[in-house]
C-alpha cells in the first residue's frame, strides 16, 4: 500500500524506516482531494496549482509536490537538496494522522510525478500492456482489460488518462494484487511514447493503426508512424516481449523490423497469425465473425457496433492469446458488458436514435462511423415517414496538409450512406460541398456555421425513428449538441436502448 515513506523515497531518494501515513490517492485537482491524498501542484496557462495547496490540505491532503514553498502551516522537505539527519529524524518521529502535512519542493512537478510513478512501477511485477495508435486506443484498452480480467487481476487506465500525467497517475494505483496492467499511450510529439514506456516498462505493445491524426504537429504520416513505433522499440526481447501489430496497415506491419519482441500479427488477411472473416453486422445487436488461429476457427458474436470493431476484437483476442488464455476465457471477455466505450447510443427527440461519437474524429474513424450507420435498420417502418439515416458531421481537426482532402473523402462517402447530411463548422462545410459536387440533392444537405445553430435547428429536422450519427473532433463541441438533443428525447422508456459501444 502506498504511504508517505514511498513518496519521499520515490521523489527524494530518502528511505524512511517506516511510515504510518497511507497515501489514499494522488490528485492534480484540489477539488478531488480526499483525506490522505498527495496533491501535485501543476502550473498551467490559466491555473496555478500552488494557489490551491492550502485548499487541498484543508480537505485532508497529507502531502503536496510543489515547485515553490509558500507560507503556511505545514512542514517543508526540499527534494532539491539532500535530506539531513535532523530532518530525517523529525520526519520519522512525526509521521502519523496528527502530523502536519508536508510540502515536498521539487524542480519540476511533472518530472517528480513521473519519477515517483517509475519507482512505484519498479516495486511491482505485473505484466504490462501498452496500447497506442492513431484511432481506437481507448476502445482497445477497454476490451483488452475485459479479456484479461477473465483470468487476471487487471488494472487499466481510467478514462483517457493516456499522457505524461495520466499514465503516472494510473500506475500509482498499482498494488501487489494486480497481475496485469493495461495502459493507453497517447502522444503529442515524437519522443513522448518513449518516455511513457520508460516509466511503465511494458511487456506487450499493441499498435492499432497509423493515420493522419496530429499531422499538423508531426508533419508527416511517417513521422506519426515513427512516434508510435517507439512503443515496440521499447519492448523487451522475446519471449517476454510481444509486439501485437495490425497486419492490414502497411506502416504498422513495417514495425516488425523495429522490435526485439516476438511479433504477433492480426488482421483480415489469412497471412496474419490471428485473422477474421465472414464478418456480419447485426445493427444494435453487434457483429458476428469467425476468428482463425493456428488451425482453430471460432464463430462468435460480440456486442460492438460496426464492422470496423472486428479489429478491436482481434487486438483483445491477440493479447489474451499472447498471455496464455484459452478461447473460453477470451470469448467471455469479448462478450462482457463491462467495457465503457466511446460511441454511445441514446434516445433523442421523436424516438430517434442518437449515435454519439463526439469524442474525436479523423477521416478513418468517420468512415467507420458512417459504415456503422449504413448497417443500422429501424425495427419497423415509421408511418410518419422517418427512419432516415442522418449524419451530423463537424470539423475534423489537426489534419494538417490532409485537411481539405480528408473532409472531401468523407463528403464522397456520405452520398452512399445518408438520407440527410447536416454539417457544422467551417471545415464541416467542405464535407457538404463535396457531397453536393458528387450528386447529393441540395434538399438533403444542411450547412450550419456553429454548434449553437445546430442546437436550434436540429430539433426541427428530426423525424420519428431517425438514426442520427453525430461525429466531430472534441474541439468542434458537438457533445453540447448531443446533450441538448438527448435531454429533449423520450428517455430510457423509448424504443432505443441506451448502450455504450465501440
């Protein structure tokens, strides 16, 4: 169990003989402080965590990592200097629930948090799975966790804690009981996944795909591939290390040359070690497909929406196989209702179905969402003339040089899928222009400048039992539109079942 002595050893290098003060959580938001917390005072562009140290202490925090010491009723440990014998004796004697809280002064709170997480990870011996890629990291993380949990005590990244702060926070929840850890690894620039891997020390690396996401920052798709490949480069040699690679993506397939780990390929080609075929979409009932591995064929149904979700199932299955699990355990995990995935189906106005996929967007993920919409069929025809497929599409951000072409590709795909297209935002308008240029009727296209306009206009357009995909990058703000539409719907008593899906 994490205690104050571990904090001092992990951050300062000072080892206390014993510590009675348990650390219950590590928080970066003082409002989430619970008694026994360690508060990390990050300084951001708008908020300085040092202004909230006293608030955290009042709410029960017992220690804080800070870069500057301010006046207050607490003890100070300067981690930038060696801890002398007098302070060491004082800390050892005054270490209990009644002790004053401690401010640990460090050069850099982020480095200190990462150093502490790496220390805590090194004290434990679970098998660690790292997951990265341009699209599908979180859904893969959730399903891999569900599969591994069929046999092992498994810790996973909470929500989207996948960066240089979130991953250390996850690792600090590690206990001796955990046998496996599943970590999502995101990146903002080259070198970041290497840093995360140094902290987490993964044994298994799962790469979903490489696409033009964050192209604006990294400059080229190859640069994105190089950044993602840092995960497989960090893996230990076979047999301990396993690189689970998407055979269907040439850039991912090439990563086999960049790792010392055993390569485990998956995909839709029989050339992959684990592959799938006979894929059938069953609308809101999920997907069915065959899995093939070393002469075995397994026919399964999983509660994931959209044919593209077979890749998520393949990644989770490959991880289970790499960890010695049998098909019964793997299928049980794949069919679990526990994964909290990103695309959410909720009831909207006029008994419509809202497919909320507003977390993020790229051309590849938007194509997948449109393919899902194409698979859905209303339970019964509507006498009111509804039951249409409607796509509400917003800006796809950070595409760099692919900005125009990416939006136009989506515009061409829309023509084959939807009965009504509604675009939101300046980049969304490019989708509408391309849909019109490729033959979509002007009566079937609505162009709106912003989310506020969409909130006002959409309720007047939705007919009974329409199926409405809402998709855009986080920065497009379409989640506000979904909130507005779902609050005006018929609720859980309507004909559509609320369900979180891939």
